[in-house]
């Protein structure tokens, strides 16, 4: 069953078409991956689902649990059960990690201490720290995941959860994804990484604002193996995308 | 309990504090209501001579050479009446290699038309350290004018740190004017955090002259204004000697029809000195806002939390 459904969703920014009549079902309880070249519209698709400013004026319809959500604002969608972790998380001057996680906390999420344990950052050391540029990029990515663990949304959008982090931290990101799924979240992750793709159960290939293929991981992983799925567009960077 | 002691306790309560500090023999304190000293206690190495004047007090404070005052000294300047003028004249000397931290509370919980002025001359002698946190608590309405002015000298290897905070209540008219001169290898840090609402008018002038070799100065200002409040920040750092280092950092968040100006001035008169500045004025950062909203906070809740962070951060 689809928890999230997009029906002919299109978006233009500055008169440039970014998403082109996308129709897709995201099945409940799955980890979905979205892959594709830079500029394909992957992050934009996640922003449209989240309903961020500048990404609200779309044609087509978004359904969450069979109810249209086009008119809902970001926080209304969040309260319904959709949330997003940015590729480059925000820096909050003056707010501590604890304050950020406390603001994100919902009743059915992990405790703040449990979430910190999952992401491998000692609570005693990190919770009093400022959630700003004094944290490394990898630490901020992990704290972003912790904010979702304490929230436990029904749909989790992850925009390149592995970018800018080391191998050890990547394992913690995978742990967090596994726990979110185990506790009932549907995960939609955007990635350029084979390692992340292989954690998914279903994948979509995007190009030029379209979803041009979908299926199991074996099928879509061909994109990473220079066996690009036939496509009308000639500018897909077949090589160099995979790590 | 005598009347003065009761007034002191009332002033502490208006700041949301217990009066525990007033009962701790290791914590020095001086509590002024209008022009009256209502409580005082000293510790070894600290000499404070308050004198009541017509509209306030004249305070001479010295920390004797070599004395390290372990616990912050509590100063409380307040006015319980609704109207009036309070003038504080301070002459502060931190003698050689002495150290003290001051926690100053200024509370005007019933203010309808109050002016609070402070004129301070502060001398921090060689190797000494002086830290001064001034925290204001104002009423939610009414009219108050706050005019803290100080001339500060920071001698060789000495340290001066000041924090001004006005985060609760209506700021009114704020005009802060601190001018500091720093000599060899001294450290200067001046921070101001003010929340302005309604028709508040906030002016901050902080100036540091890094005259000595290796002197270091940082001026940091954080302001949030909403409604029709106005804020103007003049931060000036001048560097006159080799290896003097300085940084000016001003961030202001505006909402509604509020306005803000930042005028950072950096002047360098020596080729081996280096001073930088950054200033940012604008609405709440969109990414921070949308991140918090994506966690389920309404826009108002998210804005409040971001401003709380801006004004509470170091």
C-alpha cells in the first residue's frame, strides 16, 4: 500500500521545468532510494514532498495516506508525519544540540539519549554543545538523523545521508535508518552512493525531472555499473557517479 | 527583618532569583534601590565604598593587588518605584594581578518612566582580570531609558570582558557607549545581546583601541527586533601595534516593521596588525526556520526558538 502518492506532479522554477509530471507510489514500510545524475530533480522532489517554501506551487497532487496534502504547510505536513533531513543541515547559532533535539521530540520517538547512542555521539559530551559550525559536517549529519529518531516520522526523506561523512559514521547512519524502518517509518533516500542504494528495497532512477525507471536494487544498480538503463537523454553521466 | 533587607529580597525576586546569594558569606554583594544601599557584604580583597547621592549612588570599588575573588560579586541596581532617575557613578580599579567577576542585575519591574544612567571609569591594572555581566530585567510595558557609559583602560597582560543582556521585558531606550583602550598583550571582549519590541530604540556603541603589541579584541553584538523597534550598532576596533588582532561580529534579526543598522568600523595603523569584521542583518534564516518546521514547530514557535538561540548563544 502506498503511504505517499504523487500524481502528475510538475514544478517549474524561474520558468524552467524541474519536475515533469511525476507519478509515483512510495510503499509503506519500505526503504526507497532515488538515484540519478546531478540536476535530475531528486532533491527538488524531496522538497516538494516536504512542502518547503518555493516548492509549494506545483501542478498535480500529493497524497499522504490517500489524502491530498498540497495545501498543507511544512509544519502541518511534519505534524502529519513527514520529515526531511537536508543534505547540508542547518546550523543553529546559540541553540544546543539538546535544544534542537528537544524541539524535534515527539512521544513515539526514541529518547534523546537513545538517539545519541544510535548515532554514536556521546550524549554527555554533545548535548550541551552548540548546534553550529563548531560541529563537523559529519557530526551535524548524524545529529540531523538523531532529530528524526526522536521524532519518528511516518515518512522520512533523507537527502544524501552519506555525503561528507566517513566510513564509521556511515555505519551509524545505516543503524539509524534500520531503526527508523524497524519502528515503522517509510524511508525515501536520495543518494549517489551504491552503499546507500544497497540498503534500500526499492529504487527509482530520475533524469531531467522524470522518473525513468524503477524496480529492485539489482535492476537500478546498473546505473552505477556503467550499464545505464536506456534513456532518451544523452547527458546522464554514466560513469563517475558511484563511489 | 529590617525594611532594607526586605527591599533587597524583593529586588532579587523580580529577577526570578532566590536571595541565597545575600546569605552566602563567601559571596560579596551590593544592592541599591534608587539611591539607597539596601544590602552589602564584602569579602577579603574587595573594597567597596558606596555613597548615596541625590539621584543614585557613587561607588568606588577596588580589588586589591594579587587577590583572586573566587565567587562572582553580586551587584543589583534596581528601582521599585514607577518613575524616577537612578544615576550610578562607578570608579573601578582592579589592581595588579587581581581578578574578579561581577554579576550585575538591573531590575525595574514596575517602570513607567524611569531613567537608569551609569557612568563608569574602569582601570584594570597589569595582569589583572575583570569580568562584568550586566543583566537587565524590565517590565513588559512602560518606558525606561538605559544609558550605560564606560571608559575602560586595560593595562599590559590584563583582561576585560563585559556582557550586556536585555532579554526580558520592554527595552525602552538603550544607549550603550563603551570605549576601551588596550595595552600590550591584553584581552578585550565586549558582548551585547538585546531583544527589542514595540517602539524600543536601541543604540550600541562599542569601541576598542588595540594600542599595545599583541593586544586582542573581539566585539560581538546580537540583536533581535520586532514590531517597530529600531536598532543601530556602531562597533569600532582600531589596531595601532604589531600583532594586535581584532574581530567585530554583529548579527541582527528583524521582523515585522522593525529596522536595524550595523556600522562596523575597523581601522589598522600597523602593517603587522589584523582586524576583521562580519555583519549580518535580516529576517530569520530560512533554512533554520524550515528545518524546525519540518520537525513540527509552527512558524512562530520556530522563530522564537531561533531568536532564543541567537540571544542566548556565546
